[in-house]
C-alpha cells in the first residue's frame, strides 16, 4: 500500500454538494481532502439552473463573480410546453438580500460550474485526489480509513489510504458501489430514468425556461452558457422500453435509449419541437438513474451525507444544484460549530 495521508475531513465526490462542504471547512482551517472519480471538466445529467435565492451562497463560496461571468441569460419567464399547447408567466425576482445584485436565476453547464467550484477548493487548500475512486471505508482507531484507487487502474492495483475523523459522502445516489453510503437499487417498471443533452442554435427565447410534458415523462429546457441550450428530462422505464421496442421493430435493429427519448419528445411536444427544429446536438446525450426522490439519512454508519445521497427531489422543482450547495454548506457549518465548542 502506498503512503497514508491524514486529514480532518475527507469528502467523497466533487459535485456542488461536496465542493461546497470542502470549501466551507477549509476556510475554517480544516485539512480537507476530496476524492473524485472523474476527470474534469465533465458533463452531468442535470438541469443546470440555479435560482436567484441561491446566488448569495455562490458569493460566500467565492465563485459568484466567475459564475455571473460564465452563466447564461437571466431567466425572467417560466413556461409550460404540453402537447400542442404552451403558456408563459413572469418569473418573480429574488426577494432575499441582496436582490439588486442577484435579480434572477441563470443556468451554467456542470462542466463549467463544477470546475469553478473545485478550483476554488484547491485555492482554499483542499487536497484533491482525482480521478480516484473510494473503494472502502473502515474504522481505524479514532479515525476512519478510506481506501482509494486511480479510476483508470485495475481492481487489484495498489492504491493508498486516507484517514480522517470526518467522512462526508457526496457521491450522488445513482451509482451502486462498495461504500456503506452507496444505495442499492432494484429496477421497477415505474422508475424514472434521466436524460440530458446540449444543443446549439435553438430558437428558445433566452429569458424563458419551460417545463416540458410528454406521455410517460417530463423535462425542461433553458439557455445556459455559450449559447448552449440544456435539455433534461426523465422518462418511465416501462414507457422507454415500449418506445425502443416500437422503433426497433420499425427498423429491424437496436435503437439507443437517448434516440428514442429525443424522437418521442419531438413527436409529442410542439414547443420542444419548435425550439429544436434547427438546433444541432452539442456532444452526446447522457443518461442516469433511476431517480428516487425522498429524504434519506443525513448521518449513518459514521458517515455524513450531503446532496442527492442525503435526499433527492423531483426534478420538476429545478432546485437540485441549489439544494446540493446548501446541504454541503450547512453540514460544514454544523461540523465547524461542533469542533469549536
């Protein structure tokens, strides 16, 4: 086994929840490590919108100005695209302080947002192990030991051990694994599976964020950074299976899930069809899930949990990033307060 490294806290996962916790703890003087399995930048299945009420926290985390410089246009209208119908309504401005500065929510791709947050964490002194995967957590006296391996390594490859008194799981809820905080899931026909893509050249008005509904699912779209339209949606597993089966019979061959989802949305939702009629796909579709909304344990088996692993909202709320950032920040405040007496 390679060298051991000792910290006050180890954060598993460098999404918004994990980096928020790491930043807040590091600025309290804690020695913090982040273990992140993916190389950055990387895209995620996510709606990518952050509401105005959360922007003050971005300022506290030290990335507010960078976020404002990168994010897409202000979202001043919400809408509903359902079948051939569409309706719109004004988006209320931020009512919390400082309203004049924050104003309205905006969207920023996770490939950019997560990199901004992780760079800020590094600048605050957080030690980052990336791309590395946590493969075990074990009690080691008055601390816990986290065994990590390079993500690109073979299962038997020698790794290293990190030790800390505090472990925070921020690895999300979708991927199974060997850690006590990783959730076991069984497939159900009613499962909601998540999909996400970026398009360029869309006709969606820049200040509008519509909810999309279609048979078997729903989604949303928003103009994010650099002219990219971000579309994300969830579809029932059984509906997706029927869609793929029908297309496969027409073609006489395999049909990718993402293609079936895109065709279904375009065929059944006029607003989405109009917005994407002349748009171009920017990168591949991403898939994840199943989505399992609900509140879960915030602390169990000596591990604190933040973000989706602690609780998952229905995507229709469009507050996933906001709640992830807030949960990481809040656990850091509680831990810091407890440590200082």
